[in-house]
C-alpha cells in the first residue's frame, strides 16, 4: 500500500519544470564510481530489462554484473541462499 504514491513522489523530486534533472539520473553518476560494485539483476525480470544493466556495468570502472538465472525482480527474495553466497564472495574479494 502506498507504493504508487511513493513512486510518483520520487519521480517528482527528480524533475524541475517538467525536465529530468541530470543529478537525478543515478546511472549518469554511477559511471564515474571507482568503488567495486556488484549489480544484481534477475534474468527474467518483467520490470527491469537487463540490457541497460549490462551497458552500465560496461561503463563503470570497477563493476561486475550477476544476472540471476530463473529470477524475476527480486533476486534476494527469490534466491536468498545464492544471493547471500554471491554477495559474501564479492565482499570477501573487496574488503
């Protein structure tokens, strides 16, 4: 409940005079992120296609992408054990 209103509020905060503010575009800011980053997307996500994630990771200097097979929009919920293992391995490599 309330998620639609939250989404509208978030989108409004990222606009000024009907135009999207560049600082609101997270992807533009992530391209310069030097911090090791793991992007996790479900391969079968009906809401977020993975091709933009692949393109973003290709532009980020220290990023990797894990496309979780047989997974929709919630990798951490749909495959919690695999998610935890992959996350711990990533953290172990970078901490």
